[in-house]
C-alpha cells in the first residue's frame, strides 16, 4: 500500500485548493487499474468500484491542455440481483472477457489492464447540503476497443 505524506499534501494554502478541472465531452481511451468492493448507499448495498486511468483523448469537443492526462476515474457497479447484468455487459461486451462457463467472480480479476473506450460527459453536480453546483465529468457509456 502506498504511504501518503500528509504534511506535504496538507501544507498547501487553502486559497490554492480548487476542484479538479473536468475533462471535455468526448470519447477517451481508458485502462482498468484495479477494483474494490464497498458497502454504500442508503440501502447499504455492495458496489464494485472499478478504478480506471484515462490514457488518451480520441474524439473530444475541446483540446486538452498539456499535462491533463493521464487522469484517474471510477466506474461503479451496484451488486444487486437486478443490476448484475450491467457488470456482466461491461466485462463481456466492453472488455471482451470471455464468460463461457465462468462466474462473474471468476471474470472480475481479468478486468485488470484491459483497455476500453468511454464517453465522458460533463454534468452539473450539487453536493448534499450545498447550494452551489459545479461541473464534473462522468463516464456515461463504454465501448470495446476494436
């Protein structure tokens, strides 16, 4: 596990801390880094968080500035009986992991290092308890790499 130097990280002046700049709308190349299961949400369901790195802009609306990539992002898959199909579709259809006679549990470790294309869209987000919104980016669709 990576150690974090909190003194260096938190010694930054508060006035210099701003939300990350969202990626422009468009299609990007991503790579799966790792995954982690957590309990989350109001109903305390299990969610599989898939951590990905944005490697390259493929078709975007606004040019990127130097140093904007790579960027880390996360895809979340709720693990409930009614939503498991989304994880299956991502692994088989987007990442091209052969399902065959495997269980989803067998397939999950095979996600690591797989490439995929993702549509990034900017949306307005207002955190709970706040009145001011901000623009964030989300991976809204995923596609297999041809």
